[in-house]
């Protein structure tokens, strides 16, 4: 089960906060914002569903009743009212869901393994921190439980009269999952990655200990770096408490502590894709670049931005667009980005086309995808340090010239869109594919254009109404559409091809057998030179 909406009223910093329209497909919800923006307060709200009603002054913004309410993807609603009598209420189409709320505070790194654990508390999660400002010391219980699981697997079959467990089974079920995750996060270089190779149970004279191999050395947990401990603590918790994480809202504060950017990305990827059950949802709070980058690229993630908001008034927050680059500014301010990339062109482009443009490897050029043409124009207009590469759509040659004069870094494709370059006859010819008939292909494009001519011309005027450039400055716009209509009606290939959308209007039956790949099409000399010429 997953949360699609969460509301907090008179709770801690929030007067009336609503987090809405979270996709049911989101296995990960990433809260971003500067320190003090309220990310951990949301987790305190989730923690209250575990029945923690003490510390009224800690939770309530004013002496009045405070409320936390979550809506799940099946339509059920859970509400927590905090006042003198407290109470947890449920409404929904079915019986109350068996939904767990399991949280981990940011203070969870145990410097060395002690023996204050109580493994009996694991099943009920009774060893959780009381609030999100309290230390989370569950790792010691996780270590003892991990050793006990392996010991039991070895001993119990024997004492029950059967054969002892096969060592291969022990390795497969208990050792290899941890080592595989460590390899995925730290890499497969034996000299730098970690692998668990042994453990020591507690004795009357010594503490329990985990033993890791790094290079040729055996290293105890106590001697690992803080960042390495961070990873081990998180992974072991998921391994030991796997069953508790089924059908759960899992919320972990600042998982990125003491990790560099590449490790941040790989840690979050490993946990989301391997350790979060399908029936569950992970919420985490961060302002780390690696986490933001992962959430922006993942189809199973939603980003909620709490930065720079006045929570003394009602706030309504929806997931950020995955196409916008603004979310990165929480981790790296824009001024620093341009300073680090001094001498390089940062080129904004539409949708996800940056992935393909970057394959060209143009010298000192980095492409960044944004939501659409409107978003691209507004960002380029607001900050002239950006270059841009907009689809042409139905812009005339004269309008493109005016825009170039008004905004020198604002560049526009000479054809309708990105796909017009990919599937241009000269571009496909550059791949030297046997059997490709360039003349027949050009004729087929012309034929299909003429078949759709009248239908497409009817849409030109309405399509242009949404262009943000003309809303900003009406003088940039042609008073008539004659030039566009004449070009599109022409049978001259380079005139009509400027306005014929190869992405949606051309049926690619003739070239389907060629099995064209976009990654190949963007690496031809023709494609590369065409784009480089526009950006020059």
C-alpha cells in the first residue's frame, strides 16, 4: 500500500500542509529542501501512527488539536487526532489496512557494536526511536539477530535429528544478499569494495563483531569509515527485518549522510529496486545531489519540494516535474553550477532529448532536458547564461531571426522537431544501411505530407497560440501565416520538411525493416554537424 496524499494541521511547524497527487506508482517519495524546511517533521507525523502520544508540546504548534491524515492508493484514509485523548481513526471501502509505519531517524550510526540489544523487540518494532530527534540504535539488535539467524540455520536441523544445513544454502540466503548489495554500491573492485567474511558472537569477555574484507585486509565494523557504516547499518536492517517491511510506509531521514554523490545514487537505487517490497513505499528526506538525480530519473519516484515555504499559512504541494532542472538547485546552487562548468555551454532542450544530444559529445557542451518549449523559453529568458535548443514547431524563418536577435543564446531547430533530424533522409543515408533507397524514402515523405496537407494546415493557427515567446513579446510574431503555408504546401523537400512532424505525422512503414536505433542516428556526422551548426 502506498500514500497518495498526506495532510498535517497544527502539527509542529505546519499550520496546514497538504502533500497531494502523489502517484500510486511511486515506490520512492523524496522530500527535498534546505535544513529546517520541515522534512523531518513529516516523518514525526508518520511516527505518530505508532501510538506515540506523549510530548504534546513537541507535536502541536498551538494548544489546539492537531491532525495527521494520510490517503492510500486503495482509497482508505487513516487519521490521527492529537489532543488529550488522542485516537487513531480509519475510513475506507474495506477493512482497516494492515499498514505499518516504520521510520529511522538520521542519528542511527552506532560507532561500535555493544550488547545492549533486545532482539525480542524486532517483530513489534519496539526498539524504534521515540521521536525523530532521538537516536536510532536498532543496529545492535540487527547484528545479534543476523548472527542468530545464521547460527540457527546451522544448528537447528542437527539438533532435530536431521542433517546440518548446507553451507551453500547459508551463503545464498544470508551472506550473499548483503555482499551483493555492498558490491553494487561500492563497486566490484576487490581493493576498494567491502565484503562480509566472518562474525564473532559475544563472549563474557568481548563484544559481538562483524568482520569485513577490503583488499587483503580484514576489518571489523568498528574500524569502518562513517560512510561505510552508514551503508552497512541500512542494509543489515533491511535483511534482518525483511518481513516487517511488507505492506509498510518506510521513512528514513538523511540516508545520504557521509556518502559521496556517486555512492548516494547507487545506495538509493539499490534500496529502492532490491529491498523495498512491491507492497510498500519508501519516503526519505535529502538535499543531496545523488538522491535528487536518482529520483529525477526514476519512473517510480516522486519529488516533493519543501524549500523556502512559509508554513504559518496553508501550503499545498504536488510532485515536482521530472523535466525541470530547478530541483538540482537544492543540492548545488545555480551560480555554483555555472562556476564549476565555466567555459562549457549548458544547453536546455525539450523533454528527454538531452540523453541523445549528449551522445554526440560536442566539445564543451552539456545538454539538460526540461519539461517543454514554454519551460525552456522562460528559463533561457530569466538566465542568459543558458543556451537553448527549441523545436521549431510552426515558427517561420522571419520569427526565428527575430528571436535570435532578441535572445542571442536562444537557438531553434531548422526542422519541426528532434525526430525530423533523426529521420532525415541524409541522416539515415549516413548509416550506410544495405537496401536503403533514399529517393524512394523522400518520395514517401512527400506523398504522406500531401495526403495530410489540408488537415495539418487547419491546426497551424491554434498550435501557435500557446507559444510563450509571443505572449512575452507580440512584436516577435508574424501578422500572417502566408510564409508557413506556402512552404508547407510546396513539393520542395527542404521547404515542406521544416513543418512536417516526423514524430507523429509520418507513418514509418517504409523504413520499419531497417530497425533504426535513436542512439545510432544521433552519432552520424550529418546529425552532429547539423546540431553543432545551430549552436555555433
